[in-house]
């Protein structure tokens, strides 16, 4: 479950393997905490992420946006940044 990473990061515990996260039991309080963070994240395919980033920039009145991807595997994190760059037409 993607949301578990937010709980572990908030508790300073790092990112757990996806298999472990998928079966991790959450208390009602933990679930509420995670759901409270949902407005802060943008995920989806590159087109959806691009639209979300542009909307966030508009909402905050800025052109300066930072992107942070939280992935268990380094290769997945690199690929995530590649997809964001591609969505904005940025060449490697």
C-alpha cells in the first residue's frame, strides 16, 4: 500500500519493501494520518502528474516546484524522475 510509506517516513522509519507495505496492518489513527496527507501528493501517469504539478504551481502562485519521489528501489526513483522530466519535455 503506497500510503504506508508516508506513515513510516513520518515516523522516521524509512521506506519498507513493497511486499511488506502491501500487507502492513494499519490502525484507524494511522489510516487517518495517511489520508490527511493525500492532498500533498501527486501520482499517476506522466500526463496526470504534469497536470497536478502545474495546478500546484498555480495554487501556490509559484513557478518554483520541487519534485520528490519516494521509491524503495533506486532504479524506480530514477525512472520516476525520468518520467516527470519527459512529461515536461526536458531532455536527459
